[in-house]
């Protein structure tokens, strides 16, 4: 749309500090077709959907891209096997279709198959053989239906291999840490796995490559109204504290668990999209703590628990409890951690304990509350209806303002298309239909040939092939940009202090190309150093601040401030994880300052 055709898509998708400054300066010059509030997967997906339809778009994110729920999920692109038990066939089918699209066409460099075992437990008593047969038949039918919905059959895999039944011996061969005495066998199926925060950053760059303004650290604090219409937003630049306005023909709020705050800006008496926050905590353990070559899906008294391989680590989660405290920094308590350890230990022959834990993270599910009006599709709910489930809703509480919330990561593209369809009704009949199902993300084009040639490419750049694989799985064909950085400064090809899985070039690139503005953005979201190392990134902080500082112009004092903020954040998180309950954990977590503009941070 508004992209200079002489500039390559890669260059146009660069979220550099210069791009942020020029975008900020240009915001006042025009009236945007769509202003999106919220830089999680839903908002960024909406920005891409709108930009790819040729609309002018500006997205404002209060903190960092994906800093809300979209960096704190279980990182599965899945249909949700457990929703089959709740007979949510439509939801599962839709999500599995999305899974196939993402893993196959849109982002094969970011979404990969992960094998998961459904362990079949022993039953006591004389009816054990019958119970065993029933369990296998019941779970087997569920997994078969799952594959069928996904279009995974003998001939067609849609990016995911088909499921298989395993005997106890085969299950333990694949997962030696599973306790023999509780196991009769297993079923292995596949789902998609993604680095959720990296996916959002890539999605944002894809939107930017089509001309969308993507503005992190810009918090919307007011809606501009003209009589009974919303005609723009008032926002604060969280880096400087400066206020500014953006004029819009439509405003889309994709603010997850903050949705009620946007409704509140309309004033009393307005219909709302009511969203409840439910906290989910995950633990990160070293791969050596558990011996297995697949993930596990385990039943808990209230829900299910995943144990998922994650590079050199395991992710174990999640809990599911109401949360009404600070939404910017949801805190995990000692109770959450004990619960997760107890649940996973029921299945393991070598028990894991708090001393194994490398990282902990907590996220908030945006769940819609209220009663659904019977017979209405959740995709076209009006302002009086909502539905408590993993489904989503689009509402228009005032002309020109659309709210979208609920759903799950996997179906972000559907949510985005639905809300932009709604905006298009206002913008006129010429707006084309969504075609993001045909639009690969940056880094997807050329990824597969590069993967095939990885040994050769690695040799040419003097890097071990494992390093090139690491880069390709995080950047796809954008890897070439990192190789250029390393070519210009070979010291960037060296590992990051305290985090040997990552290269110094990735820290620089986060600031120069991926919109990272603070140390925390790079250590927690562009990389996962904050949850993948037992020092939680503190040993990498100084070097990372120096590397980012080169791009962002930080002098010694600015670097020190970033490091101090980061260390204080880690200390507060550690403290909160020792606290017995949510209230005390929340109080401990709030002890750390926000890296973003202190005057604006509390706004
Ligand atoms: C523990 C857990 C596990 C999950 N696991 C999975 C999974 O494995 N697979 C799956 O498909 N789904 C999963 N989900 C669900 C999924 O993560 C969420 O549905 C999804 O990330 C929500 O994205 P969002 O963009 O709607 O919200 P968010 O990611 O929270 O984005 C909202 C954004 O709005 C911004 N914002 C708020 N107010 C303002 C303002 N005034 N101005 C500017 N910006 C503002 C916030 O800073 C935030 O970045 C999980 C959720 C949780 C909590």
C-alpha cells in the first residue's frame, strides 16, 4: 500500500529506532483507515490483515510487542485435544485448519511439529484389563478424530505426521523417565510448536513491510470522539512522556485482558466486552532433568498439563486460576510452582524439584464472560452478547470502535480477519476480503531451500551447522541479515555471555531490526534468555546492554540504568516465586520499576 516500491520488503519491514522516530513524526499527517490498540498476536494480526487489504494502518502498543499474554503461552499451535472432550468440534476443526496453514504455508520457519504422548495409565482391581482397553479406545478415538479434522491421513500430512499407538515398552523407549508402574502404553500425536514472542515480532515486521506503522511503547490513554463516533486515539509515548493524537476512521482494540479498560474510556453506561483474566504458570527445566524425546499431555484434577521439549529445555505447564491483581506483571507464587511439580512428578521416575527450575513465567488468559445469545455465531456477536469459552468475540460498542478479544493464539488470523471485516463495513464496499491465508510471513520465502543448503551456507560463513540451524529456526530466510551483521563484525558471531545458545548478533539485531527498545525486550522476548538460564539473564545483561546500546545510542549511564532495571525485575520475580499466595507474590513483583518512561508508566 504506502510502501515505496523501490525498497525491498525486508528493508521495509525493519523495525529500527529510525523507523520508530519517523513513524512517530508522521502520525499527525493523516487520518488512518485503521488504528489498532495492542501489539499482541491479535492486534498485530489485525494490523497485517488490514495492511494487506491496502488499508492505512497504525498500531500502538503500550509496552513491547507481545509483552502481554502473547509471550507467555504454552507455545502450542494446536486444535486443543481436550476441547474434543467438551464437544467443541467447530473450535477444534478451525484451529487445526489454522495449524496446517501456519506450519505449511505461512510460517514453516517458526511453527514446527512437536511429538506429544498421551500416556495411558494403569487401573487397579479386577477390571484393569477392561479399563485398559477402554482407555486406549477412548483416547485413540479422540486422537484419530483430531488427525482427521486436521486432514492428516496416510497420504496427506499437512506438515504434521499422523498419530501412532505405542505399547508400554515403546512408550518408555521414547520417554524413559515415564514411571513404568503407572503406564500401560501411550498414543503419540503431533501438534505445532512456536516461539510465541518471536512469531509476533515477525508478524509485526510483515505488517510493517506492507506499510503499517508499528509503534511499541505508545500507550492509548483516551479515545477521541466526535458526537457519537470514535474518530481517533490519544496516546503517550512511554519513552519520552510526550502526548500525541492519531486520527482514525476506525479504531480496533485488541487489548486482551485490558479490554475492560478500553471500554471504560467510553464512560459509564456503555455496553462492554467483559474479559476475565485467568492465570497460567509455566516452569522451564533443563532437558537433562527429564529423559524423553517427546512431550506429554497429562490429566490433572482440573485440566491438563503439558510437558513439552523446548530446545535444550522442558516447558511444564500450566495452572488455571482466577487473577484480579496487577495485569502488567502477573506473578507466579510458590503454591503455583509446588502444584506443577506435584502434578508432573506423579508420572516421572526421577522426581524434579525447585532446584531443577531454570525459569518461571506467568500469563493471563483473556476469557470472555457473560451469556451467549442462543443461535448467534461467536464471530458476529453484538455488544450484548459474549460467551465464556476459548472462542472469541468482536463487538462495536460505539461507532468507529471495535473490540476483539478471547480466542487463542492459534486462531489469531481468524480473529484478525473478523475484526477487520467489521471495520470494512464502515470503510466502504471497496475493501477487499482478507487474504492473509495466502501471505507468508517475512522469512518464510526461501526458508526451505536455505534449510536444505544449510551445511554449505554454514561452511561459507565459517559457522558450525548447528548455529545456522538455530538461526534458520528463529529467523527463516531473514538469517541472511544476521549473517551480514556477522560478516561486517565477526565478533558478533560469538555466543552471548552466560547464554551460549545465542549469538551476540541476535542482540544487536533485536534492537536494529525487531523493535526492541529495552534490555528486557531482548532478554525476555526476542531471545528467551530470561527463562532459559538459571541466572535468568543477569549474567548476560551487561554485555547485552552494551550491544543494544550501539544501536540505540545508550551511553554508560543509560546502559547502567537498563541493567539495573533488569536486575531489579529478576530479583522481584524471584522474590514473588517464594511467596505463598497470589497476594504476597503480586506485592513482591510490584517492587521492581518499569523499564519504560517512569512518568508515563503509571499513566
Ligand atoms: C498460560 C497460557 C497458555 C496459553 N497457551 C496457549 C497455547 O499453547 N496455544 C494457543 O493457541 N493459545 C494459548 N494461550 C492463549 C493465547 O496466548 C492468547 O489467547 C493470546 O496470546 C492473546 O493475544 P492478544 O493479542 O489477544 O492479547 P495480548 O497478547 O495480551 O495483547 C494485548 C496487548 O494490548 C496491549 N495494551 C493494553 N492496553 C493498551 C493500551 N491502552 N494502549 C496500547 N496497548 C495496550 C498490552 O500491552 C498487550 O501487549 C495461552 C494463554 C495463557 C495465559
